[in-house]
C-alpha cells in the first residue's frame, strides 16, 4: 500500500494542492478541510480503528479534496447522490491530481473514499490545536512576519501526516508510524502558544522542559494503548537517523516552506494569469458578451 515514487520532486505538484486544504472552508462547516480531516483522523483512532485504516481514509479524502474542495462523501450524499455516484465523483477528483501515486497505492486510497469514518470522543487537545495559530515567520532579533490567513496547528499536523505517508516508501519508512507522528508532533502546542524560532531561542535551556510538560498534558488525555503508540512514533522521529525520521522531517520541512510559498505566490499573481491561464471568464453562452464588456470597460 506504499506510495512509491522515484523522486519526491514528482509529488510536489500534489503537495502544493494539498496545502490549500488549510484555506478551503464552506458554509455550515466549522474550520477548514484540513482542520476537519485532523479531527476525523483522531476520531477514528479513538474509536479503535487501526492507523493503516485511518491513514488510507485520510490521505484519500485529502487527495480528492485537492480539486473538489468540500464536495466530500457526506456533502454529495446530502445533495442526493447515491454512494455509487458519489464514489465516481470522488474518484474523478482523486485521479485529477494523483498522477504521482502508484496504481496499487492509489487503488487502496480510492477504495477508502466511500468509507464512513468511525468516531470516538475527541480529547480537548484536538480542539485546542485547531484554535492555536502557528507563529508565522520568526527569527531572533527580527520582528515577526505575519501571514494571513494564519494556519493552525491542526492544519499543519494533518498535512504533514499526509505528506509523510506519501513520502514513506521513498525512505523505506512505515507509513503508519509517520502518519501517527505527523498527527501528534505538535500536541504540545495545544497548551503552548507558538512564538516560533524566536521563542525557542529565548526559552533556551528551558525549552525542552516546557515542551515536555505541555506534551504530557496532551498525551494524558489519550487511552493507554493509543498513548503508547503515539509515544513510540514520537521517539522514532526525534532525529533523522531512521527511515521514519527522514520521511517525517522531509514532510515537515516541505510543508513549512510550501506554506510560505503559497502566500508569496498569491501576492504575486497577475490579472493576466487569472484571466488567461485560469480562464476566470470561462466558456459559456454569454462568453462573447462578457469579453466585450470587459474590453469596453478596460479590464481586458
């Protein structure tokens, strides 16, 4: 079930699309797609589902949402589609962006697209991570660079988990371990506001104690068997000395940099790009009139 790729660079177009799940919201639903994927993943784990089951459903849903946005299984059912029809739509969304995922792993992921998620009671840290903003860009002796909208720690965590699963085979890593590590690597941020690199430097020798206290508070909210698996995963990713450590840290740094790249790209978009490359005024029965109107008023 591994997402084997020759080089991680082949996954970058997909990763860029998945990063936008942090910013896609819809009416009647709280938070971004990424925030809700994070909560549903923890809900499945707390309901006793195996990590391999939860990761397939989470990664499959994330990939399909890359183009479909919030037209997920629940919403398509709500809009009157049968499960077979909804599965066809979700598969089309998945296939539109999944070229770098090998057919065997893609088949595992698409089989999970129509699976209902189990859900156990969520511990408080899950909700707190969704409300805890990340620091933005910080550096000692420099003012903080704020980026809006600010991602939260739930969004970052689930995107790192998804990236790590998709990178796992390249590094020979266990996808279940890196998935759990991605979901859990910022549990301490539920209680610890993020002051970024600057805060870490200012805390100095106290940093590890503060993080440890906050992490223990969060992990104590989990049932012992799941807590044990999370602790084991976090130990494995403490450095890059193992395949799992390398897959996780690759996913983490890629997400951290792509998050900033996407803000920069949006700031440098042009009207020519939007109108011509993205066909903002797209084909339809009144396209000619639309174009004529825009030329008349100087917008084309």
